[in-house]
């Protein structure tokens, strides 16, 4: 069992702590934050130490690091913490859920966080510092480069390349044999069927409100779903289902 130090004391560290402790061979031994954000000595009952001097408390070689942070600055913030830890001589752990669908072991680099219910096909390669939230599909021979953030229910076809530092929003679809260039932002529900440009933003128009109140709308939908016999009025001007 490896001993592990988590970066941060916020939501990301809390999520990482619970997953590592419940579903990994690693034991969390403490936390580290930059000294300017150090406002507590303990978190989850474990010590919190300044990142500037973390190696004095938890020596590289004896402990692994892990940093689960969001996609701020198109994942550059998380990448900077990963690189800073590497400069201090640390190796990084990765979390790969035991509850996913893959015929063979998932090939992932360091500081990855791969949650439950993924469908990962054959010969998929995942780089360093990649976050894959719940329930994505990744097709055969796809390469996910470093520092990518993948939200939930992303569908990626086979033979794709997902460029470094890209963001893939909920329910987006990347068709097969596509190249998502580095730093691409793919919004929720977006279909990508051509290669993207580096740093490009690809989003679907937001849904607009229909000019009708919801209860009236569902009433019309219900009437449309009925057959002609159900809609025809019966005796005394009533529908055959008894409605006036």
C-alpha cells in the first residue's frame, strides 16, 4: 500500500480523499496547500502542511502526491501543480475506478482521476493529469493527451486524438477519426465532426423557451399522442375517455 499526500483542502481534495480511501490501494497520509492558503492544521483528521516545505514532512520516494483541481485556465492551473510536484521529486498517484468497463487494464499516466462507469475500448492511451468524470465512452485506439478534462457522458469515437489541455463538456460527441486540437473548448451537447483548431471554442446554441406555459404544452402533447378515436367527442359532447 502506497502512502499518498493530496494537494488542497477544498472540494477536489475531499472527492479525491473519499475515492482513494474507498477504492484504491493507496492510503492518504496528509494534505498540502500553498502557505498563503494554509488556514488549518488538520483536514479529515490528517495533517496539512505548506507545499513550499512539503518534502520536509513527507519525503519524495516515501510518499506520492495527487492533485485534483478543476479546469481553470484551461487546465493550466492543475498542470502547474503537477509540474511543481515533479520538480520537488515526487511521483504522482492516479485513481482509476474499479467500476468501469474495459477488456484490458486501462493505460493511464500519472495524476489521472478516472471515475466510475467508463466504457474504454481497446488500445486507448491516456496521458498525465487527465480527469474523466463519470460515464464516458472512449473508442478504440484513441489518444487522450495530457491535462484534459472530460465531463460526464462524453462520447468519443475510435482513432481520435484529444489534444492537451482540452475541455470536453457534458454529453458532447466526437465522431471517429477526429483530431481535437490542444486547448479546444467543446461545450455541452456539441457534435464535433471536423478537426478543431487550437484554442477554438465550439458550443451549441442554448435552448430557447417556447412561447407557451408548461402545463398547456403537456396538455397539447397528451392530446397529440392519443389516437383519433380517443380524441373524438362522445355522447353529450364528452370525449370517449369521459373528459369534457
